[in-house]
């Protein structure tokens, strides 16, 4: 492995035992370790480290062999500094991404102690380093938020944005479905040219790009955080999609109108009972083959 690659992996604490032995054999091993210890007290400088490293390499190529003899230690240290600063800047400015898989939920504590519960097959992204200046995050999927009081808190989705100061609310951003429910405080929802302020119990629902007016929600938190999925006059295709996320199964339908409306709820801990809940009311039958489920009219 090249010297530069060994140094980079060492800076990232990513050397295996064989690579570590090779790193220790470098002629400037002692210099590197002493420099690293000193750099622990430094903070990242605001400059383009990649550009600086390129300039140093250019100087190195243009110097004579004699000059290289006395410039070599200086340039070596400068190059290591550039690598260190670049590595530090890169790792501290990356977004934090949290993803859940099928039948998985995740509890997330944000830098201001706001709480997020992420539903199955969802992704949350935010930046820790800039959080104190901008409480912004991106959501794809569904999440329930308990926001600590403070500056403006904004959830960005592909369908619209939700802004609050301190409150509890649920956001669901799925295919052909965008839903925001306020449980405490107030929530501002922006969808295309529409802007609305939600109070506790109020719901903003977009189905198939159409705004749907709905009655007030009586429950004080979403059912899914207690391992149930609930629906009220929702297209059956949305019920099937949520079922697939919670049980990691795939449905096939035969001559079934998936646009018919469904009202009911199913638990996330018993596949057979859940299947009966979503099929019996619609006079449907089902067969199972491993993780594939076929639905048909009885």
C-alpha cells in the first residue's frame, strides 16, 4: 500500500493489523505520531486544504534535488497538516443519516434534545455542526417529532416543508401521500402554493396530489409508535403499502380495487391476525408463500 494511503487510513483510525505494522515501518513514523499529538489541540482552519496541498506538490516538483534535501522535512509536515485539516473538516461537516429498514423503527435524539421516532423504511438527515444555527432536517418516510423549544425547526420533505418552534407532530411522506398531524403546539405546513397553520388535533392531508379535508384527530399521538397502523377512509393501496413496510412482505392482488377506502387498524406483532384485519372487512381471501401474499375475492 502506498505511503499516502497508509497515512490517510491511520488518520481515520482504519488500519488493520497488517497495515499498522507497515505504517510503523515508515521512515517518518515518529514525526507523524508526534505531529498528530500536537494537532489534537488545534481546530480546523477555514481554508481549502485540497488547494493548499496542490500548491505544495507544485513547489515540490519545481525545486532542484539540492533544494529538496532541505525542503523535504518542511513539505512533509505541511502536507500532513493539510491532510489532517482536510480530514477533520470533512468528517465534521458531513450530514448524519439515519435509515430504518422493513419492520424496523428507530429513536433519534437530536443535538438540542428534540426527539424523533422514525417509522419503518424511512430516512432522516441533519447536520450536527450547523444545528445550533439552523435546526433543519430532511425526511423521507414517516416520523413523529417532539421538538424542544428554541429557534425555528424545519422538516423538509419532497412534498412540502413543516416549520415549528416547539411542539409534537407527525409527518408522513410516502408515494401519493403527504400527511401532517399536529398533537401539541402549532405547526406550519407549506405545500406548493398552500400554507396552513395546524392546531392540536388538526390534520393536513394530500392524496394523489389533492388536498383532502378531514375531521379533527382525537388521539394524542400516532398509533404507529405503539406498534399499530391505523387508517380512516384511506385507499386500500396505502394500507397494503404500510403492511409491507411493517412486515417485510410483498402483496400481489388479483382483480381487487385497491382504490376502495379502508377504515381500521392492524398490529405489528402478529402477521396472521393483521392479515385477517385488513382482508375480512373487504371480503378478501389470502394465501401465503414465504414473504409473498396473494389477495383475491372470496
